[in-house]
C-alpha cells in the first residue's frame, strides 16, 4: 500500500472516533505527559491540534501553570516552520493552512528544545512517524543532533501501522498513546 493510501486509511480511522471518545483519549495521553514532566523547567515544543489530531490542551494548561516554556509551530512556507512562544490562549491566531499558532515573536531553535511533541497520521513500533506528507518536522529536525530535542509522538492506539520509512524520515524517541508508552 502506498503511503498516501495508508495515510488516508489512518486518517479515516482517526476521524471516525467520536468527539467524546477522542476527548477521553486526549485526557489520558495528556495525563501520561504530565506524569513524566520533571520538576526542573523544560523548553517544550508542542502543537495545537488540527482536525482529529490528539488534542493536548490539558497538558498545555498544566505547562502554563508551571515553570516550563511552551512553544508551538508557525508555518512560514510550504516547506518550513519555526517554533514560537505560546504563553496563554490569547496568544492564538490562525496561521497558514488554517493552523492555529501564536502571535508571539520570540522564536526558539529546535535544537534548543528539551522535548518536541509531534502529531502523526501513523507510527510503527520502530518509532517511525507517518506525517501528513508535508515534511515540516523531518526538514526541521534534519540538522538537529539525536535526542536534541527528545522527539515524542502522540497518537491514538488505532494509528499504529507498518510501513517502510524513507531515508529522510525522522523517528520518535518516545511514543505515547492512551494505552501508555509504546516506546521510551
């Protein structure tokens, strides 16, 4: 099966989860992240859910109330993004492709993050990520050293699949679903 066909199949599965079910699963995934969050301040790159992606609002609110720094992507072009500060919900604006981002101007290099939490269409047990096909995260991470940042994938368990990664595909260090850690 082609990656495009697999991506379509996985998105149909994810989209098919009821809003109430997704909310329950989102809460569990956020709780796993909160449970492993260390006391010392971290620079955490995350994202704001688009469509039926895992919604981490519960986790983000926890980060806001602690000493951690939260950053989210701002899409710059069809191939590039940057990570900008996200301190509160009033920072939000609609960016390129209708994706919410922050209006803050403070940009942080990916390699300066401690964690980078990423959504996906699918993942496999080896840690590979099947994204939306734009390559934003792969390009952004290609010049970062291993584990700088720690690459954390969040997904619903139904998104686990098998596929052959491309040479440029960046893998996750950790994967978290509603069932807990798949990889850590």
